[in-house]
């Protein structure tokens, strides 16, 4: 038997040993593995600008370009909010719908996101969740079919938080009285999200069940706008005075 034959035999033995060791480890992991004991890592912890999202600011909301693209051809939408679960929803509707709102600027074949000015609504949302008006809140959107219609659904309980640029004279200062620059681009999550690996499997299964949407209320109900009282209805239109969003191009002003 020559040296090459001996080396080949030794290599085969090593491969068999490696294979046996891997199989033994696989069997060990099979005995340990139980998905029901695991947590599903939140997608929110892996944010991407390509993900559909909505951003709430003090006084206005806006949907990013990914949302506008996903609901192809939709210009007019109806917004809904479930006070019990904290879910916020948007779906396309007819322009003549009583509560139709224009969520984008549409010009020929191009549609662009716009800020929707709605201080009465955002005041209610900020108060409902105990949010800080010096911050903006961004939530991922999930496209969900329901009863033959598509809805974007956002969980407002899981926001990515960004500091807004302080107003002049309200900038934070250090112990020496020097103005501290505020990072408005880096987002963070609350401790109950950031300090956990994810959602327990039991909770995940409950959250992903298809549920009736009877709990949703339309925004006009949430903000307390009443019909035929002579009260002015909140205006929801683009706000030219709102500073540009560093996360996305400045929306085109309505024509």
C-alpha cells in the first residue's frame, strides 16, 4: 500500500468521524430545540429605509415612499385607529368617501409622500401613548389583506423614537452651559423593546391571528369632531411650514 492510498484511507476515516460528530450534535440539538420556548426577534430591531412606515410628529403624520408604492394607484385613503390594541390602519378609498384623506401628491405617473397636518389627531395620539412632543415616532407597516381589501397596519406600541431638532432657545446644555448638539437621525427604542430579544412564541401567535377589525374607529371619532355643530373640522393637508424630514425628501407642496 502506497502513501497516497494511506492518505486516502485516513481522509475517509476523518470524514466519517466528522460526520458522526455532526450527527451526534444534531441529535443533541433536536433534544434541546423547542420553538414554543423561543422568542421571535422583532423585525423593528432591523430597520430599513425600504420598509413601509409611518412617522408621527407633533402636528402631522407622513407615510414614507415605500407605503405609497405598495398601495399602487391609491391617492385617497381612510385612516382608522383601535384604541384598545394601539393598531393604526390605512386603506385606499374613493375620493368622495366622507372621511377620505389625500396621503400623497399625484402628478401624472408620479406619486410623492406628503405631510398630513392634523394637530388635533396627533395631540390625541401623543396623549394616549404618553409620547414626548419633542420626539417623532416611526412605526413599520405591514400589508394585510382583509375581506378582499388591502390594509397597511401599524403597531403604535412599538415605535422607533427620534429626537426632533430643538427650537431656538430650547437647546439642551451641559454643565458648562455649552449647547449640546441633538442627534435627530439616530433612532432608539424604549427599554421594554430594546432590552428584550423579542416576543414570546405564545404572544407572537396571538398577535398574528386574523382578528375582526370591529375595534377600529375612524379618526373623526377619535378627535371628537362632531357633525353639524358649526365647529371647524381639523384640516389635513400638507404643511409648507414644517421643517424637512431628514429621513426622506421634502414633500412637494400641494398645488
